[in-house]
């Protein structure tokens, strides 16, 4: 028997296979409880902020955003910077058409929530095989071969010939420690073009092979569902948003509990604590995953060096 969910003024029966896993639902129920109770910043938003600030990795993790053109990668960067600093930020150039505005391997940080992390944006994925982010570039980037300031060339991926921007022997600190896929909730709900799917699966295969944790940001949830646009507390009740999350999980092969629908700050000059909470929940998981990747490497390094009888094992 399916679960009856009230959304968009209609009762819809959703079968069990289309429901979010219980862990994910539990987290979102907790979130809804705080939102509906009208709890202000000091009781939940500040708690999330403190939890993020308490994450202090042994080195600054590199968090890389990747996704189709117009999905909201750069908007997510701006949203996190806005939440972090308590005012509107528009540092990352955003795209609304079919061509990527991000042509350079950009790095973002600040002295607040991002002080212990490096947030990086790269060229958007385009449908044409000869346009947008080259998968070979993405693989080199994940492995740490790409230096700051590299200009993406869809037709000519980076190689040793790019002397100024090619790192021949990257150390662990140069590698990517968490990948954040960004997808448009509307596109995900209606169906992702197969040209995008092919590139995404190639990148996903590389991410898994390198054992890099990943999270998916489902942007523009407010555009997908009018009820969310009216009241963001409907975010995790909306049938449309749930369906988009399930489709995203299937296309990107990412667990439901690692998918976060959000509403960025593209259309607003004011920072809203209610809108901040889904963004902070997403960023908390991203930073936790990046930190765990570094901890796992450090622990393995210690074990390896003890086995070889060395006392000068590598520490950060």
C-alpha cells in the first residue's frame, strides 16, 4: 500500500518503491519540525553553522562542483557564500543559456563557513561531445593534475604540454576530496537528455574508481513546485520534489540521503533563515564527506607506515 501525500492541493498515492529511504525522511522531518515551529536562527540555523565550523580537517579539502550548463553550480557557490557571510553574494558568474559561463578553474573561500575548505567551480557539461566540460579534463582535475587558473578548452583537454597548469605528480592535498553534482530539479523531473547522461556517467565512473564521496544538489526546487515557491517549508512535502529526487538518484547513482533540494538566492537580495536551512544541511554533509575522505587517507597512511616500520609517516 502506498503512502498518501498531500501536495499541490491533490492527494497522490506513491508506491513504496518511490518513497525516500527512512533515514532521509527522518532528517527532513526533523528539519520540517523546526521550520513549522517557527524556531529562529539561534536554535537551528546557528546549530548547523556551529557544526560546520567545528569540522576542522587536517588539510583544506577541495570540493568540486560539476553539472550541466544552467543547472545552478555557480548559483550554489553564491548561495553558500551568501549564507556564510549573511549578505547577498554574486561573485560566481551564472549562466541561463546553453553555454557555460565558467571557463576557468575557479576557487572560492572565505573567513566564515568556508575558511577550512576550498570550493571549486568548473566548466558546465554541454550536450555536444565537442562543447562544454571535457571528461578527460574532469578526470585530471579529480586526480589533482590541474592547477589554479587553468582555462578549459572543450576540444583540447589538459596535458603535460600545458606546463604552467599541469601538475605532474599531485599529492593527496591536490586531489578532489568531495564531488558535488548539481542538477536542475525541473530538468530532472521531466527527463535528462541522454547526451548529458552519457557524460555524467563517465564522470561518475571516474569518481567511484577514485573513491571520492559525492553529494547531489537539486537546484531550483521553487521553480519546479509552486507550493515550494509559496512556502519553502513545503520543500520536503512536495510530490514533485520527491519525484525529482528519486529520478536524480537513479540517473546519478547517488543515495537518496545524499541528495539535497535547495532554493538558491538568484531571485532575492534578502537572506532568509528558512531558505538557509536546506543549504546548510547540504553543505554540512559535503564538508563531513570531505573531512572523512581526509581522515581515511591519514589513517591508512599511518597504518601503512607502521607496517613498514617507519616512524616518519606522512602527516598533514
